[in-house]
C-alpha cells in the first residue's frame, strides 16, 4: 500500500527513528538532510527519500514513539511476553486495571477477544482513549473511568487479568473472585518490596507463582564491529504470574 | 470447564510442573504423594488433588513441557517478542522456514492470519505436525516438507518473515524478493559470527536493522526471602530484526 | 619453577579443570586418557602430558576447586571487587566476621596489611584454617573462634570491614564504633529483604551507600562459533557498600 | 587523619559525587547548598559539612572521578577482577602494554611487585604519568613511551601480562615468548569480531582459555523501594584469559 496523506509513518535515518503523521506541508531536518513530506505521498514503504527510509510503524513503534505518556508505560518487551503468558485468544475475556496511557492494553487487545479495562484517573482515561484512536487500536476494549474496586462484575467472569496499580494487594481478593478457576494473573511492579507484599497477599488464593525480570540487551548492528550498545535499560519492573486456585 | 478424559492438564506441585494427558488409569508420584488421574475428572481447574494443583496448560507450557523436540527450539521468551515485532495480525500472511519442532510457528499462528511454513527435513516436518495436532494448534498454517530455496512463491507476497536456519545468508536474496516493501524480517542465530555474516549480506537489501538478546531472570517466589534463582539461561540466540528496503 | 612432589597443580583437559596435590603414585582418568602424576614431576608449567595441561593454580582456582566448603562461599567474582572497594593496602587493617570457609579472607589478605577475622562456629573456624594452610595463605590473618559481638576491640580501630552474616543489622552499631571515621563498609546478602532491613539500620550511621550485583557471563571460546554459554550463575548476592559517617 | 590543604577529597551529596583537591579558597555549589573548602580543613573524614559528606577517595573513585581520559579506560569493575585473575602478588613481575590513561595500571600495581608498562602514543604516556602523580600511585611501575613490538625484553621474563591494544593478534607471538611457562594472559576487547580473531591467533600458544563479560547492576539504595536503577552500563568489553602453554 502506497503512502497517503494522513498515514502514520516511521522515518529511519542512521540510528534515529521518528514517527510522524504524513502531512503535506511538513518537513523534517536531520543533520544536513531535509525530507519534505509531500515527496513521500504515493511512495511504497521501504523507499528512501533523501537518506530517510519511510516505513509503516509496527505496534511497538506506535507505543514507543507515538503514544503520549503521563506516567511510566508498560514497555513492549514486557507486555508482549505478558500477553502470551495470559493465554489470550479470540475466545478469551481479559480484565485490565490501571490502564495508564493504554500501552499494554493495545498489546493485549490484539490477542484477546475482548478487554474490560478500568482506569481510576480521568486524565489517564482520556489519554488512553486518545492514544488508541490515533492509531485506530483497541476496538475490542471497554474502558471505564472507574476504580476497579467499585466495578460491578460477576464472579468467575474473566479468563485472565493484568493488574498495573501501586498497591495490588488491596485488590487481590476481588481479582480472585472475578477470575475463572485456574485463570492466569499477571502484574508488573517496580520494587522488590511490592513483590514481597504481593506474594504474601496471594498465599492461599493463587498457585503456580512465577516472578521474573526481562532484560533486553541491544547491539550495535555493525558486522565488522559487533558489540552490545554502551548502555541498556536495567529495569522496568518485576513481573509476577500466577493462576487462581480454589 | 471441568476436566474431561483426554484433556491435557498441567500438574503443579511445589516447584515441579508436569504436562500430562488425562487418562483414567494413570497416576503420578512425587515424593510421597500420589495423584490418581481418575480423581481429576470432573474437577474444575485450580483444584488441588493430593497436593497437586491441576490447571489447563497455556501455550508456553504446551511448548516447554508438551512439545517433542529433536533440535533446539525457539523459546517462548524469544518467539513471544518476535511475534509482535513482526507486526502480525489477522490480515497478515507470514513466511517461516526452518520450522524444526514447530514451537515458534505455534506462537506466530495465534497472531497471524495465515502462515506459510517450510521445513527441509522430513523428520522435523512430521514432528511439527505431530506437536500441533496434539494440542490442536496451527490450523492456519500451510506446512511443506521443502527447502524454501525451491518454494514457488510470488514476489512481494508476504507481510513478514521469520527465518530459523543455520545459513540465512544463502536465502537472503530470495527472502527479500518474496517480502512486500517495508515488511519486517526476523531471525534468531546462536553465534556472533553468524550475526556478522548475516548483517553483511543484508546491506543494501534491508533497513532499520536491530540486533538484541532477551534475558529472563527468574526469582524464587518467597515473600520473606525474595531473590533471583541460582542459575539462569544465559543464551538462546541473538535476534535480528529488519525491514525490506527498496 | 618445575613441578615437585607436594605441589598443588591445575590439570586442564578440554573444558574440565582439576586441582590436585602432586602425589607420585596418583593418576587421573578422563574419557580414555590417563595422566600418571609421576610423569608431571620435573616438568615446567604449561606442559601437556597426555592431553592434560599442567599449571600452577591461581588464587581463584584454589578457592573454587581446592577449598572445602560447608556453606555458600563468597565467590571470587564478588570478593575480588569487594577487596578493592574496601580500599585495602599494606598499611590497612581489615575487620572481617562471618569467615565461613575462608574464601573471601584469602582474597582480602593479599591486599590488606592485616586482617582481624571472627567466626562464631567452631567447625567453620577449623575449616577456614585448614583451607588456608593447604595453600599457604592468610599469614597476615588473626582468626578467632568468636561471635564478633563479644570481641574486645577498640573504637575507631579498623580501616575497613567486611561482614558476611545472616543478620548484619544486629552488628551494625558495633561495626560503626570500631571503624575509623570515613572507613569503608561492605557486605553481601542473598535476599532483597535483607538488603532493605540493612539499609534501614544504616541510616544516620553510614553515607555514600551503594547496592549492586555483579553478573559474570561466560562464553564458549570457539573462534568460529563465539557465543555465551547456555547457562550462567544468576545470583550469588547483593553487595552493599558504604562509608562510616559521623 | 584529619583533612589538610592539598588532600584529595570525595564530596557526597545525595547521589552526586565529586572528587576535588582541597584548596582553601575554593567552594562548591549543589542545588541551593554551598560548601566552602576552608570549612573542611581539620575535619575528620565522614563529617558532613552543609549537607556534603567529606571522605578520602578510594582507588575506584580516583580512577572514575579523578583520572583525566583521552580514551576509553579499563573500568575498575573489569580491572579489579583481572588483577586477581593474573595471580599478581608482591613477588610477581607484570607486563602491560596499551596503558592509555593508566587506569588499569593503577589497579595492577597494588597487587604486583613490579609492572613493566608500554604506551606507544606520547600523549597517553604523559597522561598516565600525570594521573599517577596526582594521586601518588604506581611507584612500582616502569613506563616506557614505546610500541611493545620494539621493547627489548628477555624470553620467559614476565609472570603475567595484560594487553589493551586494538590488534592483540599482532603481538601474540612476542607476548608468548616473554611470558614464563604457564603464566596468565589477559586482555579486554570491545567487539566480538576481535575476540574471534584473537582466539584463532592463540591456538597452539595458550591453554585454559576463558572468555567472559562482567555486568554490574546498580540499585537505588532506598530501603522501602528497593529496585535496580533505570539504566546500566551494558558493555565495556569482552575479557579473555589464558595461560601460556608449551
């Protein structure tokens, strides 16, 4: 599909990446190069215009470069793994609360049948909506601006849950109730203290508990000088997985 | 859904996990405990029978505990990430060659619309088929027992590709031809030398090249003694991602 | 120096390493190879005898292959770093308690002027002595079989301290008193909970606090197939460093 | 020892660290705090002056904060480990070439009896000298402004060697000749390609080859919110160790 006005495009120049809306009158400078956006219209993806490669953005690029954030997002390196660990598929209903900027929901909604999502803060609620609309994502997501504590949902209703709040221990009893028997639970927590507290609150409610961290180590893609990059992200969060027991 | 004879079940006892077919006359011993499989039939997931929790296996558990292997598999920690990096969705057609035991295909087929898969060795071809049938997976996969070099496919036909062969450089020109413009490429390679060689062969054909490793660091889930496990997997492979350029 | 009877030798065959006393009548088998120890006597280090390379062991090899252990030792990867972080030199007096098998003391004693060491358990006290005598180490170490809590030492006496006990918080006040002003403190702790507790107890007593982990990632040394080994040690302990404040 | 004019001091304020010469008329600002250096004179280490803790710098702090650099240095995390792996002690003679800013030499000289050091570039040679003089280090080091290729040294002369040059393969034969039998070799190399090349050149000359990376993962030292820092150094270099064989 050739690029049309209004498309979101990824521009790659050396190791720089930009995600932009394709607007006729816009142009972008990097070092001494200029790319005029009108020169992109009608071109196929993969073309180079004045030293910039023009591509369709992937979901990861939309999230990392195109989502507005007011808080720490769940990074794709974590949410891609969580999505599969939750056993999502088109016949599954996911509960998510603590939606934030909507980054993880955008990932889960691709595998899940439907997502029931809750966000307590109105500004985050609006932001998630906006991020999804921008990239036409999350059509199968029901988002409410509500503390999940006050959500009126049936028992044994959800096939899986992802929790991203500061104090998941406060919600753990309710989470347990609304999950189906044996259903997977996942959360991400920045500190070791939170993990300890959560694990204590999960005893007698959940089984098959796993705690892990995911580290991505990026390399400089130079064939004659292959080596890791100088710095890397050392920590986004501890992931905790478990299954509802009876 | 209550367990019925013939279901695959995950049994969890302390830090041991077993994936078994639920066969009436079978039983399992661990330390001094015995679990008789007939006692599981009719129970809901999440129940504990004689110290064993009984659960429905997730895709990761099917692959790690239930797939037969004759070769190194692509681990879920890697394939879950690759699946999303390839931008798969229900309207996308994936090419995969070097299918091996079929572990990565089982992951990709969940996000993709269809997968065209090639495996050169007949024993691996049969094994992948068998693994998928066992768990009722990969209905949208066309698997051929053929070296992809001899596959008769149109140019600009695939939306994404995953390559898992020893010498991807031999295939790189053909891979380029059959991909749509701007489409994502992914591979996994065990050695740094292979990465160097591949990167050289990709110059002038691909852009937006990324090389990275994914490390999972598991913890002992003890709330009063939280700490990483003693050992971890140090390496499965280097991941290389890129996009077809023109 | 050519090998003589009674020397300790390191034998290297492919990726196997053995540390042995050079005893005339002894021999060693690996796969189909036999090395008779009498053939080693008089040889220079670096010689190969029947496929085994014969070397003088380094301190790391003595500790990892030659020290008897009754408990988890402080690994050289950690103690080599700690030794320098403690700012040890020939005019410095180190306090160490929780000596265990004596592995870390053997490292510190090389850089320090003298080491005052305490071990509460008599079996460990004897074991450390035995390990040091075996390799003629730790001549500058005064080891007492005593809980450091009951040690009679002056205030502001030590230039540095290394603590390796389960509950360092119990000792932190006394440690503070016997250290010189501004002197470095180090410890190693297996769990995150212990680190949290220790950090709390150090407030108002220590400054310049650092917490870190050291990870060693070993590679297979094959020039044509360079890659990390399959597994690695994921955790030995969290290191905590600080300086006595006033 | 109380601080006197001319001493080098480490100033610690929250998570900032400064290494300074104690000069009467100097002062330092951080946020809204001012520390006047004349207020430090006569104080004991560990004192806090206006929110800054004043300490004697350790060797690591001298290197990281006080050494001038014109090139990438060998980081203490690596050189502390290398020093011990080289089996250095007061009766050992170390060869080092590619001295650069002199950071690694400052570490090795503490354990070794003497160090024979070579640096090809005159500007680096002067810089290393200057860094050592500043902190009164490396009295047992003989530094020559010379390519080691042209150094006139006896065979079987050195007890250990550390090499830090771009193309160690060019020197490997000479290194072999000047080492004693069985003596340890160490180097650090930034790229995987260099490691492959070096390993090839070492075949038949060295045994007991090890390749590894050292990763330090720093934590935020907050007892109630213990967690790794956001970013970490991902790579300084691959370490290669071996022993001279015959």
